[in-house]
C-alpha cells in the first residue's frame, strides 16, 4: 500500500502506477494540464502542470526538490509529497499561462470552445489578470481544409500536440505534424493527405482550446445552451459511451464519454455524425391505419386498439401464423415487452431476430504505415456488426423460444404464405446501405392479414402495413444496450419523440395493457428476476460505466438531470 | 432573513418650535406659490408644462432605453459577430440568433438571422451591456407600434434599418463601453494588442 501526500492530504493509491496529475485527481485536487491525456503518451511540453514534488522519509522528514517539475511526467511512489498551490508552483502556473496567452487571439466571443475551454478555465483559476506583452500578436492564417470534418483555427493553438499524438498513437494514420519552430509552430497536414481517418473528429474533443473545430458543429450552438445526457452510440456493437448534447429537442452533437469498460476515450466519426436522421423533419409523426380508403392518421389510442384487435382475431384463427420480428436496435426492455405481448397469444407464436446489419470486417486501430491494423492490442475498434444490442435481444429471444431463430425463417414462412399476422419492430437506423427489409419480399406482405410496422421514416415496408407506429430513435428512449462483450449500459432520452409518436417501449406497454409509463429501471429489475442470464440488471441501475456479465450492479445510479427544452 | 436589531437606527422626527406649531407661515408660503403660478399662467410668462404630443415629439436623453438597433461596421456590414452573449444575458429570452461562418475574409462568424421579439423584450438593456463589440444598442425610439404580433418581431434587416434611421436623424445612443472594444470587434488592427493586454 502506497500513500501519497497531496497538499498535506494523504491518499492511498494502492498498487497503481500513477503520475502526479492522476494521484492528485484521486485526492480531488486538480493539477492544471493541457498536453497530458490519459490515453496518450506523456510529452510534458505545455508546462502547465508544474508542481513542487518531494519525498517523506521514513523518519518523518520531508525533502523537496529544489525546482518545480511537470506533474504529468513525474511518477509517484510511497511517501511522495505533491504541493500544487505553493507560491513557487502558483508562480510557475501563472507564468505558463501568460506565455500560452501571448499569441492567443482571445476571440472567445466567436470561438466555439468558449464555455468548455480549459484555457478559459485555467486562466480564471490559475492565471494572472494581465499580460506584459507589448508586441503585436501573431495571426497565422486558418486552415479550413485540414480535413473533411475538421477546421483548424491556427492562431488559437497552444501547441499541446495532443492531436498529433492521437493520429500517431491511436489512429496510427499520422496525418498531423508540427511545422516550423518556436512561436512559428503550426499544426499542419502534408499536401494531398488531409486528416480524414475514421477517428479524425476525436482531435476536436482532445483540443483543450478552440483551435480544432468540428465542421458539423461549427457555430451551431454556444455550448452553455446545450443539455447533456449520457447515452450509448447505436452505430455498432462496440457500444461507445457517449454524451448527447441537445437543445430544445434537437441533437446538436455527440461526444465520446470516457468509459474504460466500453471503448476508452474515443468514438468513430460515423457514429458521431450519424445522428442527423433523428432531427429530420420528414420523420413519421403520428400513427396511421390503412383502411379500404387508404391511409388515415389516427390517434395513438386508436392505433393501439386496432393492433390489439387485429392480433387477437388472427391469433384465434391461427396461432402459428403470429410472427414478431425483433430488431437488434431495440433495447432489452423493449424486446422483453414485445416478446411478452406476442407470447400472450400462445406458446406457438413465433419470435425471430431481425436481420443483423454487418459491414466488412472489424476495423482495428491503430493502423500501421500500410493502413493495416498494427500488431498488438487494438486501442480502438469499429465493429462490423452495425447494431447496438444483438446480444441483449438474443438473450430475450433465448429465454422465450429457447433458441434464436434467424430472419430467414420469417422470409421462408412468408414465401409459403404461413404468416398471417406480423409485428415488425422498429429502430433500424436509416443508412445508405438500403432498407433492412429485403425489397423482393415486400410484395409477399400483401397476403399478411394483420401487419403492424414501426418505422422512423415512411418506406415501402410501412406502405404495406395495416397499422404504422412511428418509431422513436435511440436518443428519445430509456433502456439498456448490451455491447459485443455483453456490457450492459443505460441509455437516456435527450428529447421527446416527435408529434403523436410514443417511445417503442411505451407502445408495447400499452399493447400489453399495463398501465403507467415506461420506466426502464423497474423493467430491468423485472427482467433480471425472470431471465437469469441477464442477472446483471438486478438492481435496475447500471451506473455510468455499465455492468459486465457476472459483475455486481450498483445499488443506485447517480442522479440524472432531466433535460428541459 | 430578519434584520439584526443592532443594525437598526431609530430616527426621531424633529421637534416643532412655537412658530411651526402655529402652521401659519407654511400656509402663507403655500398660498404665495399657488398665486405665483396663477399669475404666470394668466400672463403667459411661465414655462409650458404640457407637450403637444404627437405633433410635438419629446426630446429624450440619449441613454433612453427604447427600440434596439443593430449597428453596422465601417464597411456597412452587420457588426454583430453572433457570439450569443446578448441572448444569454437576456432575462426575457427574446433574442434568437442563428450563426453561420461569415462570407467575409476578415471575420469568422456572423449572424445569419438575428430576431428580437419586441413584445417580449423588457427593455432592460442587458443585451447592450453584454455585447463585446457594441453591435446591439437601445435607441431613444419609444413609440413602437404594429398591427400584428409578426410586425413586432424584428429581424436583422429591420434592426439594421433602425440603425440607418437613427444615424440619419442624428439620434445615436451613447456608447455603452468606454475605451477600446474587445479583439473580436476589430480583428487584425493595431489596437488589438493594446486592448488585449487589458483583457488577458
């Protein structure tokens, strides 16, 4: 057991190998830092984390080093003494900030980072109020073409080199480098080799100032207007922990949320920029029913009743003709409720797993110089399975049907005319890869007597349905996703579903005839009791990092702020 | 929170003397004032108390807080840099801005739309205090009328036309900031280093 003294406060660091910044963080003390990032190598170039470090000898005497040292580069051991706010350390921090601000343009009013900028925060917390600089500031030209998603405001850069190290160590693509020397230094790309790797937008989050900006978010919102909720990216089975930043019911950006159990600190550009469909004005907004005179939009209650009546009637005629297709984009709770409703009609009602979208092979990072995955443990993986919750839906299906029946079984039965009533559950992301339901099978749906479809947008599939429920996106519902290794993570809603639509879970609750609102944590407790393989949901709370299979879940989740639009 | 009794100072009314207790001098003084005003009115020598509005417009002080205007820079473009400080400071939430990359080389950001709901506004002047580039100001135009709610929602063009109108009339409001403006206002100019030393 090793004890470190941070500003006279003893901290037990166990057997961990930490540096001063990390050890101080354990004590709840912030050592300001720019170039240090836990996922990147240490360069100690920004000099912001200068602190006084010494050692407490076994006889109780303390000997300090005669000068301040960079905290990020100084490892701690048993008896290390760190002093972060001595006159010497304060003086060093003040001077470092003054130096960093020499050429910084202070155009905070037009800078997108303002409000979450560590240069602002540290200037307030650790800096001096005035600068002794009399010369003109350098104003190197901006580089809007740094990459397809990235804009560089060259004059705001403080040369922490986090972005350069990211492209060298995490993505392995090495597009960025520092050109020139001293105060002429600039971040640059080689001609004809823009910053366009699949992880490139992470450099925007890494940038401690507003030098690197995301073109997608540029000038959309000021960050203090955004409401943040914790969620999980639905783009692939890696299940990256994310923040959804929205305002007034509109998603403005997704940011990775550091989670060592899921993906680490980063996320891919496809996931990050893949939210725009949720803001679309073309989404289905109200349930509708197809009658003899065509489509009529109806109230939510009427749609639920029509679906209930239809399934009741047809299940009495032929219980083996009742089918439900559960999509791997559903949350665990939704899959459970839908399976429960379908199985209410009889044991022979069929439950199948919808098509699992796959694209290519798992994409491991870092890359080597030829663009292949470098040897060693990958630091980030974009998975080929482009859905967030196949494992979770399969666990539900296994409980109800004993085995997971694939989508082919449904298509075969459809071809033979055995499908009499069908429920096609929603949540599939609209992507450029075409619609999830095979186009050649769509005409076969004519013979289904009762077809209920949940869709986000109108499609050939929804045109064949008898009842259409508008589906909610993942940013509008509560629930649980299980990623590729079975890590159960909570997702939370950022905005209400549009128009007359309800969340998918609420639709199933109402179909089941249960009263009340869909409460994910209560359903998690119920599911864990019914399905032993999902015992990790037993307390109903999964914490911020999620729970792996076999792990004990936390008793209470941290209080969550409900976004106010 | 209750007031601490030791912070309370009791003030007694002044004692009246013999003359004050008679009240006669006060009555005579009051009558004299009334008589003076009567004579002034009858002879027409006193100041006019009534203004003949609307034929005669009042002359308001230049710091009066009336209708907003959006200022133009020296090239005639909107001076606003779309920093959202005004809409953040606004207690009535009446300012709505959509920002975009500016079409000009010397500026990075500009307001694509800038809308003030003049019916919602409480004319507190927080927006002009918050503005780092003195782009929004309250003018002394107070007689704001409209036939519909839509007419009272002022967009960027309308607010710029208020600027043109006040400049033509010569009724510019007083500047809210003293000294130089922030660097976001005057990029690349010589004044930048002097002002930035005060700001950094």
